[in-house]
C-alpha cells in the first residue's frame, strides 16, 4: 500500500471554515480567508489531500450594495454546474450576514452571484451546507440562524431545495439547537438592542449518511476561543427530528489539545485518495492564535458515534 505522510496544518496560510469538494478524483478546497486579486474565498487544489496549491479565489465582490465580509463557502456540483453557497454582509456587524449562491462551470470559478438572498425573511443567516440525500437524490440546504427562545442564540435549520438548487420547497425547519453550556458563545452579550444572559452558538453543519442514519456534525461555542469544538446530532431523515442529547459535557467528535491545537472546528468530510477512509477537514488556531489553518484527520465510526482520530499535531500517514 502506498502512503503519504502529513503533519497538520496541511495549509499554513489563513484558511478558515474549510470545505473540500472531491471532483473527478481531485480535491478543491474553499475557505474564508484573505482577498486574492480582488476576489473572495481562496481556492486550493490537491490530488492527494496532503499537498495543496493555490488557485486564486472564487468570487468577484458584490457591487450593489458593496459587501465587505464574505464567510464560509461550500460548493455543490449538479448537472454540470458548481453552486457556491456563502454569506455576505455590507457592514462591520456580523448580524448583517445573509446567505447567497453563485454558480460556475468550473470548480475553481469564477463564480457569478445569482443576485438574490436565499432567505430574505430570516434575518441573520450563515454557514450554508448543501447535502444530497444518497437514498433519493433530493438536495437539502442546512444553515445557521438565530433563535430567541429557550437557549437563545444561533442554531441550525434545514430546507429541501427545488431543482434550481436555490429555491426552498418549504419553510425552514429547526434542525439542531444549543442544549449545553459549552455551546455558550458569550454571557451578557449585547445583541439587537438588549443584553442576553447567555448567547449560544451551534453552527457549521455538515451531514454524513452512515448505516441508514444521518449524522449532522456541527461546531459549538465561540470560534475565537480555545474551547470551540465539534459535536453531532442524529436523525432518520434530513428534515429530522434530530437528536442531540449526549453532548452535555462538551464536544465529542473533535476538541482542543491544550497548547497544541486550539479551537478546532467548522469541518467538512471527504473520502481520502485511497477511496476508503473518510477524512474530517477542519480549521484550528496556531499556538499563538494568529491564524486559523486547514487540518485533516480520519473520521472514525465507533459504537458511540463519529470521532475524529485527532486533532493530530505530529506526523500521520494517509493511504493512496
């Protein structure tokens, strides 16, 4: 068996919210990061998930109105078209983010915005995740939005999409919401003209179908902190109901290694070059917390649910 050795991070520059698409046997990574030649969302290319090269950026900036923040891209491929889902905001406030979609005939772009907000009546929306149900081919869009009852804060919702990959078939349904204190983003947070005792965050959905069940991996807590991590919910259908009652003590899939790997999260999952092993792709802070950088480790299925074989910070091997 041929193998490669890798050591995290596999990309040393700033590359947050990494999403990796495997297309025609090669890998394309999209992330939140620096502007490249006036375009947003840096794009990386690899043939083995270990060695990456920069391929510019995916999206021309929006002009009307001018948007200054672009977050968390994910790409779906259907019938010859690549769909890039992302959020954008025109000001400094994070609450201005709204979900959008852009299209291209090539995985590296350039992507052209469709000219609409996907959920204009939802207010704040981020972290779109397109998911195709392998059982029937129906596409769904998971995303994060705000809730103002119970454990107040950001949680996950889902809608089935029409064939245009843009239009929802129905109103969004709640998927997973905060259920534990480790998912608190901040206490006494001032938002929307008032102070909330505790603002929670569950975001960054990524759905994997495994042995007849749907697993929604999500990130919880505050992305700026060391304790950000990945948990999961389970359902028998993409629209739910979703169960997530086993995470009271913290993130079970992926959590920090003190002084080594800080705040790992916002993951995607992709099959490795050997065609067998699934890999969780995620960002983590460097020890000095100067940048979030892209890392990979195997995703292991255990009797207690999915687990990341990491986060690793020493040399690892990957089968080709």
